[in-house]
């Protein structure tokens, strides 16, 4: 779960967007499938899950989360 992306420098719950991108690249390079709740709901129906699976969530709905869509 992420709280904010670059919105609050110095806040311990904030992560800079480039650090977030690095984390997503690491997960992809390591073979993880990164999805959200919509995809989780579909997987719960099909019962098909990848071996390496991450559920990605964002807390509070800050505008900067739109940057994560890249």
C-alpha cells in the first residue's frame, strides 16, 4: 500500500515517484504480476494466481497517484 507519491517530501509515508518507478521495475524484472483489486476479484473467481503476485493499493486518493498509471 502506498500513501503518497511525491506530494509530501519529508513525510515518512511519502515515496518519490522515481523510487516508486524503481520499485515497480524491480517487481517486473523479478517476474511479479502487479495488479489492483479489480483484477484480484477476477482472480478470486477464476482461482488462477501467478506464482509471484502483488496487490497494489493507494491510500487517500492523492492526485499524484495518477502518475502511477504510467
